[in-house]
C-alpha cells in the first residue's frame, strides 16, 4: 500500500516540473498495453485491467480519474486513492470542454505519442488550448525513487528471481520453449504480477541466438540451442524489473564464445559508471567500447529508467545527455550483434544508481546456465564466476 506521504511527494515533484512550462493541468494517459498502464497507477492508485483511463492533475485542484463510460465495470474503482471519478461518453470531449471552461492555455500530456487514444486526440486537437508533450518532464520528476519505492523494486526482484529458478528447473531439451517458460509464469502470477508481464525470448541452434525477439512457442529445444529468456514483470504495487540469463547445455559457437568473453567486462564497466553525476551516455559508451574492441556493435540504446511504467526516461544511450542521480533505477540490457546482424547475445539486469557505483539488484551471477543449478548453489556459483572473470582473458582471437 502506497503511503499518503509518498503520494504527496509524487504530486509535489510533478507540479514542480509543470510550473516552469506554464502548464495549468497535466493529462496522464494509460492503457492496457503491458508496460503503459503504470503512469495512471503512479498518480492515482488505479490499476488498469482493460481499455484505458486518464488522470487529470492540475496545479491547484485535486486530481480526477477520467474513464470511458463503457468501462464502468472494468477495474476496482474502490482501490485508487483518487476519489473524484468522471465517466465520460467521450473523454476527449469532456477534457476539452473542462479545459475551455477553466481557461487553460496549456495542457501537458504524458503519453500523447504512444498512449493517448486516437479518438480522444481528435477531440483535443480542436481545443482552444495548446497540447504540450510532457513525457520526458514527467518521467524525470519520478526518476529518483524514494526509499518506499525501492522496497517495492526489491520485492519485484525477489519475485523475478524465484521465477528464474523455476524456469531453470524446467529447462530440459525435448520440451518446447513455451513449456520451459510455463512454470516461471505460474510463479509470477502467484506472486502478484497479474497481467503485468512481458516474457519473450531470443533463441537459436548450434550454440547461437538469432537477433530477433519472439514469443516462446512450440519450437522443441535441443541441447545445443542457446536460449535467452527475457523476463519482465512487476510485483503487486506495479514496479517493473527485468532480468535474463543464458541457457545452454552444450558448447557455444565461436562467435557466441567471443561475445561471452566480452559481456561481463562490458557489464562491469557500465555498472561502475552508474553513479551520481555521471552522464547516461557514459554508461552506454563504457559497454559499447568494450564490445567494439571485440568487433561487435550495440544499438543506439542499451537501457532505460524503469519504474511503475516499464520504459521511462532517461534512456541509456549514446546521445542521452542526462545526468544520473542517486536512487534512479534502470534496466541495462545491451544486445550485442555480430557484423551480419544475425547472431546476438543478450542479458538484462536492473540497477540502482548509487553514490559512487551502481547496485545490481540481483546476486545471480552473469554466466551460462545448464539447468542443473539450483538456488542452494548460489554462493558456489558466485565464487566460481568471480574466479573465472578475474582470471587472465582467453586467447580467443578478437574479431576485427
């Protein structure tokens, strides 16, 4: 349960971001698409289970939740702390008329590009006030997590790790990718994730993973298949975390082996720069430069801030000139791709930006797992991984 003090902290931070922009009111958009429902919950406590909803937050008035009238029986309306509920035949028309009557000059909109319903945008486009995209400002106002929020992030991570161990126990060649995933999803749902999950996979044969994501399906897994399950979930209060580790029982290809040598170096170099006062671009560059030394490339982004919305600003990318602050939380997930753009290696870890370096929420080491490992082996796995990563690098020829 979110405390009243936490709610007030959120409103104060958001309103402080609105004032320099001359914005009288902010429309916070959310819909049922996984990962894009969280902003509404962040400012109201309402959990979207179907369709969409908005929260109207002005500088002076108490906030309102605006629902499409046909969604009256969808979602628990007793749960949100915002008690002023509006049931509109056309939410866009209602907001336009309300803003006109209150003399707005500017309406900030979080989610105007990706989340706002097209029918409501059509109405708002004819409003007598300016529509101002407000995604970056809103996300920066909530990027630094409170101690109360960090409790929920850690609970989410406890849950995602339990799911990973269930996935690992289910990992047996001869099963399908979906069958291996199923026990993990059961753990997530039982732990309160509900529909707030996006569990996808990179996979391939002969010790390599193809460089495109897909939904785990009916493909039967072989011992030399490389499986990179991308686990992305929340706990009950809706805080997203992301986690991934490689699964394979036989040898990798030479290309994957070279990526495997580079990966822990790149992750550690990036983690050390996840600190107060560092630029987001520096974190990305630290990893990208190491992969480049091995002849591999990253895309323009390697991660992003994360919270009650799956993807928040700031991103971690080559051109992101944002200064990091302590207690920001980010998902770091560089996808390294070969020169042909066909083979990749991928991981995900969730970090807290620290005062002097990043804190990885997971203790599960970065390594390739065979399916024989169990939670009781964790300390031994950590020790073994540390001894390997601190040893002299292999003599594998670097790609150029």
